[in-house]
C-alpha cells in the first residue's frame, strides 16, 4: 500500500510539472503574438501582365482597351494625370471605379487615321493596399501600319517669376496648309504632354516627322489659348522634327487691350467699373443730357476695377463715355439716392518708418487741393524739417519727401484745410508721429553687374513669393546700391528694359514678341543688420 501511495504521489507531481510547463509556453506564445509586424511594407508598384490589344499595336480600330495587372489597382486623379496625345475631344472612361486587377478604357471619340496615340497615365494608377504608383505608364497604339517614334525635349520656365506653375501643357501644332496664327485659339494641338505637378523638363514622344509650332499653356484644361485667363510660351521659329535640341519656352500672361465693363453705382456719388488691360490714363466723360458732370477716375486697390467719382446731382441716369486706345463706348447708368462717402485720411506707416520708404497718406476720397502752408514736419527737438509733397491721383496717395535721419522722431501735422477732397470737404486736424531706427538696424547691398549685354536694366529684390521689396534702375552704372534694407533673405533679378519704360513688359503671341529678358541670381542674398554685402552678378 505504501508503494502504491508513493507511485500515485509521483504521478501527481509529474502531472503538475507538465501543466506548469504548458502555462509558460502559452505565456511566451501570447507575448510573441503581440509583437508580430506583418512583414515588410509593400513598396513595389503594380506590374502590367497583359493588355488587349497589345501595347504598341498597329492598325487599331477598336473602342475598348483592357489592362490587366498582377494585383488590385485603383485609378486616382485621372482627369489631371492622364495625358492623351493627340488630345481627344471627349475624355475616355476608365472602369471600374472600384479596385480591380483589370482596367477597361472605353474610347468615346472617332480616332484619326494613320495616327499614333499615346496614353500617359502619369501617377494615376496605384496599387490598392499601399498606393504605390505605376509611374509614367504609357499605352501606345497606331491607327496606321506603324508607330511614330520621334520625340522632342522641352524645358518650361516662367518669363518673370522664379517659380514655374504646375500642370503646364506643352503642345505641338502641325504647320500645314490649314495652319494659321488663329489655330491655337480654336483648335487642339496635334501632340501634347504636361509638366504635371513637378516636372520642369518634358518630352513629347511618338511624333511623326514634320514642321510644328511649339507652345506651352497654363490653361483651364481645354487645350486652346484664351488670352484673358491663360499664360502662354512659344518658340518664335517653327520646330522641324526630327530634332535633338532641348527647346525652352517661357510662360507669360499677355497684356490685354483695354476694355471697360458697364459701370454701376455703389455709393451716393461713386461708381465702380470693371476693366481688362491697363486702365491708366483712361478718358471718361459723364453727361446729364448735354451737360458734362465733373468726374475723376482712381484705382480700386487689389481689384481689376476703377472707381468713378462724380459731383452730386439729382438725376435718374447718367451717360458714361469711356475712351482709351481703340476702345470707345457709351454706357447708361441708373442713379439712385444712396449714402455719400466721407473723407478719411490714414497714414500708410505708423510707428517706425523704414529709412528707404517715403511717408504717405491714403485718402478715402480723391484730393484736389493742397495747402502746404498748413502742413508741418518737426523732429524730436521741435525743429522744422523741410519737405515737399507729391500726389498720385490714380492711387489716392499723398507722399511727403524729406531727409530722414536715423534714431529720429518726426511729427507730421496737417491743420484743417490743408487738404480738400473732390467734394470740397476739408480735412480735420491730423497729427501723425513716426520714428526711424538706427542705421545699424539695417543692412546694405551693393550689386556689381558683370557682362551685362545692354542697358538700361531694372535691378529688383524680391521675397520668396516674388513680391518686389526694393528696386533700382541702372542706365549705365555697373554698380547698384540698396541702402537701408530690412534684414531678410532676398531673391535678386535683373530685367533688360529694352523699351526704357522702367517696368517689365510681357510678350505677345500674335506680335511674335517675347517678354523682356529676366535673369535670376542663382542663390538667395542674405542681408543682415549692420552688414555691408557686396555681391557680383554675372549676367553672361
């Protein structure tokens, strides 16, 4: 009996030992299960396994194309990414709209005979799980007996700005007996590609030999040139294919001829008038019957509109005649009783006035009379400071010109009647206080122009967004100084001012005129406080 008891006890111990080991294994298993990662992330793009008809087919006459991939794919932003060359009038339909291993392209156009078509999908085809794109996948076929295989390389720039727009279309128009200068306004090109969201150099492929017009458009997607909204770049000389040159096109927005839109009343004695082109020096006449009503025209800030100010009169309507260049038109404007404008005058600067800037006053109504005897400028010691004034009627700005000293305080005072607005309302007493900082709070930049091809030139400093911060004009000097600059990183550019009007001039397609040449310094210019920077700029 004792033997049996001992045997049973040993069995229980062994049994408990096995249970203990099993619990340990289960615990380890649970710990391992929590650390499973699922393997390396998939970074491989989808692979095309087959296509029907086969890619690079000839004598194509179908209405449907099937693309079969090795995994589930999805199509993303095909309306932006897919480039069909030559362009189709109606966009093809790509099915299904959900993930699938097979994509079906349904053509909705009648194809041109003996033509090579290229479907470049850009980045639009992605695998379903990880969104890995099948980059720049192309499907090509010909409705004729062979595939056109020639190509052309093009670099796209902006004529003025350093940054180039995204999604610029680059096009070739076949120069044949049907081509003329109006073709690009009415017809789609023979061949097309697109810079998409990042490319600066592109290639048009599957071209046949011939003579072509090369243009680039930042347009609304209809592949036709609309001067009101589109930027254009073009090669003045026709391009002959084959050609191994890398051609360059520079985008610019054409200057539209002046055109006025119908004015409308917006306050008691003020109208607003939209326009196209440049409204500066527009001639405008307001009549009540045969009587001419005194009026003024000023720019509406940050809008393609001008403000038309007219003397108070009780009428139901007024005739407005507008003339500029080749534009001459009359409008009838209904007049209602509305609240009149009130004169408000505000300084353009308050607090610190940068040493490079001029003090200016902005008025809510145009000014017509100035009594400088009722204006004074004194420094912190109450000593009178000599000054002169300039008035820009179109911009409604009164500028004060005086020598500004560093670390100085100025008090600008205008007594009642110093200014009188268009409606004969004088100003109230106005006192503005400004101060200047020390010269050591600014930096100075000397630009040394090397190998300039011609003069005069406009030398500009801009910020990273292209906003002009400082400008100097050089008619023959090769050294240009920017004194008293606020510390910043500047972009430096030079404009060849060929027509000597001191502004950059855009180009014209019909006039076969390129924009005035702009050259950028390749690096940012770092101007710091109390620094004198001397920067050579080789314009060769």
